[in-house]
C-alpha cells in the first residue's frame, strides 16, 4: 500500500491510524498542516475535515471509516458478526469520549474540568470497557484472541490522553487511581509490539 496521511501536527484522530500502520510495518507519509495551510485546503477536502488518507489511488475521509478500511485490508476484522459488533461498539464509545476530551483539552485548556468529568462520568464508562476485557477472559485483548481496532482504541486513548504529553504528571495519577486495570491493559498492548513501543517512546510530546 502507498499511503499519505493528512492531519495536523498532533495525535488526535490520526494517531490510531498511525498505530495500526506502524504495528503492521506499513510505510506511510505524514502530511502535516499548519492552520493557515489547512484553511486554504479545507474546501477541497470531502466533508471539510481531517484526517484524510490517500491509499492506493483513493482519497479516504473520516477517521473511523479509514480505520475500518485498513482493518479489513489487514484482515483484523472478526469474522463473527457478534464479535464485529463488540469491536464497533467500543469504537463508538471512544469516539464519544474523544469529543469530551476535545472540549476540555483541545478547544480549551480546562484540565480541572476534564478531571471533574473523568471522576463524575468517564471513570464509570471506562469500567464498562474493563468489564468487556474481563468477560473476554483477561487474555490481553478486548475482543477475541487477536488484535482488533478495539484494542487500539483503548490503548491509544489511555496512553495519549492520560499518560503522555505535557499533562501526564497531572493526569497519570488520576487514571492510575481510577482505572488501573485499563492502564495495565493499554501498556501491555503497546509493549506487545516493539515497533509501536519505539514510536510511542520516541515521538515528541503533543497537547493531543
């Protein structure tokens, strides 16, 4: 595959796509946009949003659709319809969580507000994910016995929202206290793939 991934100079909605490609040793080019450049290009992009991925002559839009497209090409979509639903439901949940992260951490810098949201709502929601992992036998995956997009959704969210970036010293203790099992799961997923661990360990810090 020949891939160019278009996004801002941040992690955000493009980072899970990057992780998916890195784990599978697929080379890609990051096309990073400054804000002024993006405003000039926006009208030429379907739906007027990033990320966009140029893959094998096609321009793909919408992050979840790009991830699912790649997952099918890489054969990591469960063949069982119910397991596929389980993966998609986790992706939907973390899409919702990301919107709250954006409200508190991207559009504003209300870290205290985010911590309150975590303690009042997000912590309990993440416990549902912990329960899914437990129901799957605590085998190191959210669904089934091999990597799916659900695993990357959990690991990237925990790592990039709480354990990385300039707020990690503030937010790491919060999730380590509230959802320690999820922290352990996320770190184990990253350690499972040395190329991913190297990427996470060496990339420059971003606000998210």
